[in-house]
C-alpha cells in the first residue's frame, strides 16, 4: 500500500492522513497532524526542520521511507509526542533537547521573550531575572540568549528536569544563566529579581486525569495543580514580593485556570496578555499590587496548605 509513496511530500501527506485517522492528539509544540508529519519526516531523513518546500518533490530511497514509516508507526501505536520521538523542540526560535524528564517546551511566553516583554516592562532596567519552574530550561535559556546583559536564574524542584536543563544550557552555550534546585522560592532566601517569569503546573485534577495518552509520557508533577489548578500559583503570588525588586514584575501562565483565579482574587489587578492569537492565560502583575493584596493571597494559600495536610493525614490514617 505504501509502494506509491515516492517523495518527501508523499510521506508527509500520508503521515498526516494516518495521524488524523488514528485520532491522535496534538499540542506538544505542534497543533496539527500536517506539521507533526512534516517534522517527523524531516527528522527521519536527517534534513533541517525548516527545509524549503522546493525539496518536497525529492524522491526518497526505500531505506529512508522505511525509517519514516517506522517513526509514524511509533507515533500512532505508542502515542508519544513528536518532540520526544525526535528529541528536539523549538521554542522562541531556539532548538532544545526534549525528552521525558520535563514537559515538551511550549508556552505563549515565547512571544513575550521575543518582544522584550514590552510594553509590560515599560523600558525599566532588568539586571536579574528568574524563571520559576524552569523544566527543560527553555524560558530561562531564551531570556538569557536574547538578553545577554541579564543575569538569569532557572529554578526547578525536579533533579531530572534540571539535568535536561543543564544539557540545554550547553546546547545553546549561554553563560549568563544559573540553574538551581528549589521548591518554588524555598531555596532562594535573600535573592531578588527585577523580573520573575513562571509557567508552573496549573492543570486541574479532573483535567489531568482525563488527559489524552500523549500527556502520560510527560512528568505529572509538571501538570497537576489541585482541584482548580491554582495550588502552586497562589504560593507564587504570596511569596513573589519577597523576591522582587521594588519596581519588579511577575509574569505567570495559568492557562484555562484564568477564570478560577479571577474569581478567587477579583480585587487583584492582573493584566491579561493579548498574544497574536488572542488571550492565552498569561498575566502580568506588579510587585506593589501583590504587596497590597498579600493578606488575602496568603489566606487563600494557607487554606490550600491546611487542606492538603489534612488530606494527607487522613490518607495516612486509612493505611492502618
């Protein structure tokens, strides 16, 4: 049946058709079957990801076709995200190593990085920046790459994710970046930043349990964040003022938990970012506003921590 597949474009079209027929889920760097089939084909053929379309009619050898089809089969049968199959993901115009130690790089924050966080920074001077929950290191590395005069820290709780981030630092050869292991701000005593950027876990328990098979390959700790997806976000909002300079700013991604956050803290002036494709659950907030509303934020965060401790104790009691 595949004998008639002779060119690069034949293989891409075939892969996209098979992916759609198999009901695959997209959302890890690519949002459609055609783009994933393109990247898998080019990877198997050892060609650049941005190969000119003029090469689409180039014929492939039998061995090359078998390599491409084998990769297609793995994508369909194992439901592994394409970035894990190729070992590469692109973020903010940079190539990152990607594997199951961390989430596949993907965030609208890439657009903010490429635009210098304007108009939100308003021309203010940034000397130190923090990427909290850095994962693969993509946000921290992109900030450091495009702003060589910034001193950037990337922080994560997972040693596995940090090991991948270290490999990506070497891959991009950035020198103005430091990686640290810490549970949110716990290991950052005395550290202050002009800009804190974070893409923390924000998927609700219900949504995490219902995620398609592709997401099972990613570390759950990078996704699950309580009944409304805000367990970590509230801690970040509470503690960020201690680590922001006087004129500092926090940029945070919460995805679909945007509505829950707005309902919990309607009085907190969050500026929701409009990206080229519309709002995508990323807000900007000034340190002074976090300080002004800190009592309410701390109350909400404490209630989460108390509830989590009680649930843990109750679960332990049922073991005996």
